[in-house]
C-alpha cells in the first residue's frame, strides 16, 4: 500500500520535511500536476506526513474518502477548475493556484479519483526525475 495525496493539497510542502524516506515531491509543471505526490514504490506507510498537512489532504490509500463531506471553505485543486487561490506555504513562500474550487459546507466530494495521479506522476509525469 501507499499513502495518497488528494486534491485537497494546496502545495503547503510541510509533509515533505517529515517523510523519512523522502518520497513526497512537488508536481511539476504545476499546471499539469497541481499537487504534491507520494512515490508509491518508496512510501513505507509510516503516517508521519498526515498530521503535518494543514489541509488534511493525505490518506492511507485504502482510506481515501469516496464521499468526503466538506467542512466549508476548503479548496480542491484540479486541472480545469477556474478559481484562484493565494497563500503561504510551510516555508513562508507564496503559493498561487489558478485551478481551484472552494467547497461549500456539507458538499460531498469523491476523492478516490485522486489515487491514480499519485501513481501516474512517477510513470507518466516528471516524478521519476524529481526523485533522482
Ligand atoms: S502538507 Fe498537505 S498541502 Fe502541503 S504539500 Fe503536503 S499534502 Fe499538500
Ligand atoms: S506515510 Fe511516511 S513514508 Fe509514506 S509519504 Fe507519508 S511520511 Fe513518507
């Protein structure tokens, strides 16, 4: 198994610092790979990254919610969305995203389609280069 970063990720980067096997990398280019991604072949399922994420975006693969109920105000980030987000990441650097949508309280979202990109990034994306 592996842990999975979902579309609730707003590129805060805090998780990267705590991963003991350095298997979390930022998606590049950001327009095509909007989140950070976990290399499924390297992740040891230690769970250290989960409490570091301010947006609660990380789940064990078998616990990724198919019906995530929004608290309200959080964002999902995905290709094709049109909303704008600006924030500051864990290291005090600016984060600007132009493909987000803010969720309404009680809105239910299936996050399970977010599993596949965590695999694809390391086979089809530039993830394999990021880990070299
Ligand atoms: S801490 Fe959360 S928001 Fe930040 S990069 Fe990791 S998964 Fe994404
Ligand atoms: S579960 Fe552990 S090994 Fe896997 S990405 Fe998170 S911190 Fe890294």
